[in-house]
C-alpha cells in the first residue's frame, strides 16, 4: 500500500514517521512518502497519485488547489472547500477533509468545550476553513481575524460566520471577548519569538489553541499559559486528522497512541 503527503515545502513533516508506525503496528505492508510538490508540479503529481498510490494527505499550499484534479468530493470537503486527504478507489480520486473532525477530536480529547462558545479564528486559509466550518456546525459563534480582509469575508459569506476583521483594534476587542481563540496561521512555526496575537489582547479566562505543532509550545501558548488560560498545541489535530485519513485508506481502526508516540519521538529527535 503506497501512501504519501503532497505539499511544499515538507522538510519538517511528521506524517511519514506517524503513518509508518501505524502501518507497522497493524502489520500492513506499505510505505508513506513525503512527496514535495511545488505548485507548478501539482498536475503531474496528481497523475502519479492516480496511477500508483492508494492515497495521499494534502497540505500547504495545495488544500484548495488540488480539488480540480479529483473525481468526487465528500460532502464535508465540498462544504469546506478544502481537501486534506485523497483516497484512490481503482483510479478514481476522492477528496475528503479530516482536518475538521480531527480538530474537534483533539478538543474533545483535552476536555475543551466548544459547543456554543464564542470563538476567534486567526487566519483564513485551508485549515481555517475546516475549523470554522466544524465549529459553526457544532453551534459555536465563529469570528475571524486575518491580514487580508477579503479572505475572511469570503469565509463569513460562505459559512454564515460572525464578525471578521483585518484591523488591530477590532481584533483586540474580539480576542478579549472570546471563550476560545484558535491560531491557524503559520506564525510561530519554527520561530519562538513570533506570535499572531499580543499578550495584552488575551481574554481573562478561556482557552487558546495553536495548530502549530513545531515547536510544541509556541510563544502564543506560553503567554496564554502565563496569563492563566487553558492551552492546547497542534499535535492532537495533526495526529487525529492523520488517524482519520489512515482509516479511510485502510478500513482499519487507527492506532492513535502509536501515532502520537511516533510524532513526539520525531519532534524530540
């Protein structure tokens, strides 16, 4: 069973270690490769996936761009407008989105309540789309802050979200009034000094989630923890979206704890 990940760049991905461990744990003969794919090579790569792979994960910058190369979309992927998992069924490519349920599984595992919560999402890319859709479906009040207002406004229109902004003063007020703040941007990735939100804007109480998983604790999470807020890093979403993708490819119950151990081991190596 040939599996892989398409994205660009992929130098720091944990997915090959995670999925190789899962395949081995279940005794499935197969492999999972990091298939670095610059945007201009996407069409050629998808032809290769159709010919030779059981399935692939899809990451930045291809979660939306990959959709025209697929034969069908799951209802969730179609509603979200982003794909992070492709399943090859005898030459027909199906697009799925396991980011949305994977994010919610991570919250539930940590005991974080999100139904009916007042949420601020930072960013408006593919991961933000999945998370906004999942939270909105669960009855949360979802607002978005993004550097490009039109991207946030598009999400607002498509999903029926609350307030969106690109203005720092408005963002500060939105943050202070939130029960749950979710960073979906890459700010803080491999840069311990960077944060997408000033510490003084953090709400009194509530929860801050950062889907960045490298480092395990970003500056945003450190400052939130210091302010007495509950925090959650990006590893649970990474593992759960991967586990749900693994189940789609193999039809087997994914060994989630094995996948956690492999991901942590790779981060600490």
